[in-house]
DNA sequence: GGACGTTATGTTATAATATAACGTTGATCA
DNA sequence: TGATCAACGTTATATTATAACATAACGTCC
């Protein structure tokens, strides 16, 4: 079976996710045009599938859901598209899940840090220079020179925390 | 071929790593005895192999190097041993590398954050409550309730930075 | 003592994630 | 025209991890 096109995350604030997708695709088109890189049909389709929700999406979900029109596709095609999308800051990889999420602010390139809800799986980018500053300070203390980092913080998002207090773990 | 039993990390401060291994094994024995959990021969051997250096070690390196005396072993055995060692805080997993490192201070249980050198691959645990405090503050701002996190910071360690300034990337 | 539970390990097979290597196509342009 | 290039297709395989079931070793309860 193809994986279900999950409804957007639970919680009171469920929204019209088609707008999220449309916005993401439009921004991607604009950015790629501006940067003179080629957002091909394949890459656009992969981006659309990454944006099927605000949860991380696995490569093989994309592969299995790909059939645009009538086409199946194979792992290298999708991994290449993901590489392109990551290079261009349109998608981030969540290392601890082997999965991918659409970037919510691709217009300025960045490495992102994440809050990840263990209940609804929603991912939010942590928007803060404070983290970088904290790490830089610690790094200086041991003469470590930072180049990049993986920061993935798990817990309950507001909605899930309010809803349940206790019933979730993982 | 079996993977090479790598010499300890490069850098001026190369040390007698046999002592690191011996210490780690002794501490593991003491802790397991104190906690009344069973550090079996298999688990001890896996721990020894994780400690073959200060670099992360991959599960299949352990599987391939295992043959203690004469025995080969299979993935489930090693993954189970790694699960035991992680549950007991003797080993940490590096998510972004799919690899494992020995814990340097197993006597008090903790989730660790890491500095990882992209040149010599040395891993050091970041010892600081400041990181946790920074994240807690950000989390409170968006009503996120943290349960655990993956923090893996890449760059150059002191020795590698001094040695080369520029010649490494990755 | 023997039925049973428990913990750890063995064994077989396979799932899930990712890449290597090489071939094809279609656009561009000297 | 044919060299070059970017993107994609295709086949195969590498790498990482787990499911499912069998066995062994040991203690304990009657
Ligand atoms: Zn949405
Ligand atoms: Zn949630
Ligand atoms: Zn050492
Ligand atoms: Zn180094």
C-alpha cells in the first residue's frame, strides 16, 4: 500500500495544509529561478511529497508515493532529488530519524536545529542564535572549532502537552 | 579483512590507549556488579571493541572484529549487546554517524552531547548544563516540553586545528 | 527431580536505508 | 555535426537494523 497521506498534525490548530504545500512550492520555484538552478519536475514532485505534512518523511515513503501520473521511481532518483533540495536549503535531514522535512524559511540559507514532538511528530525549526552562541562559548573553552552541527530535541509540542499531560511517551 | 585496530587518534597527545580500555572495562564491571546487571562475556567483548579508540565505531565493524578466540558472531547478538550497553549508560550512539562510542563517565547516567572532530574523528562529550539550560529556555518560549535530545557538533579538535588550520574539511 | 520461568544467546531470514557504476536522453553550443 | 553537460534511468549491491523463532543455562517451586 502507499502510505497514507496523513492529515496534518493533530491539535486544535489543524489548518489547511494545501496552502503550506502551495507556498513551499512557490517559494522553491522563486528561489531556484533566482539562483539559476533547475527545479525539475522530479525535484518538484519530491519536494511536494516531503511537504505532505509537517512531520519528517522517509525516503522510501517518497519512493513509494512518487507515481506522478503513472510513473514509479527508484531510490537513486529520489536520493538525488533530496540531495539537490538539501543543497539548496529547501529540505533538511533529521539525522536521528533518517528522514526529511521541508524547510520553513528557505529564503535564507541555514543549518537548522529542531524541536520534534514525540506524540504528533510535528517538527519545528528552532529559530535562535542563542544556541549557536552557547555552543561557540563551550567550544572556545576546549579550543574546538565548530563547522556544523546536528541538534534534534524531542518532547511534546504545546498542543500534545495540553491534550494529554501524561499519555504519551517515546 | 578485519578493520584495522586503529592507532589512537593522531595529534601530539597520543596516549597509551590500553589504559583507556582497561579503565573502561573495569568501571563497567564495577557498575554492573553494583547495579546487579549481568555484564556477560559477549557484552564485555562488545564494549571492548567499542573502546578500540576514541572514535565512533560502527556496528558492523564490531561484528567483523568480534571473533574472540575463534567465534564469529551475527548482527542480532551485537545489536543486543549494544542495547544493553546503552541502557546501562556504558555506550552512547552517535545518530548522525550510525555509530557508537564508549561513555567516558558512566558512573552517573546521562544523555550526552558531543564534539566530533571531522579530521581525526575523536569524540568528546560536552560536559555542560548550559546547553540544557539554553534549550529549556527556548522550549519554554514555545511551550515545548523537552524529553531528550541529540546534539552532535562537528568541527576540528584543538590538535587538528593547530596542526593544519585549513587542510581538512567534511 | 522435573516442570516451569527467566535471561541470554544462536540462527535464519529479511526489512529498511543508501550508494556505486554505468547507460541514456536531450539541450546547448563550438 | 559532434562534443559536452546536466539530469535521469537502470541494475546491482552495500550498509544498517530487526523480526521471528529455537536453544541453552540456570534457578525455584512443588
Ligand atoms: Zn501545514
Ligand atoms: Zn505534538
Ligand atoms: Zn585512549
Ligand atoms: Zn581532531
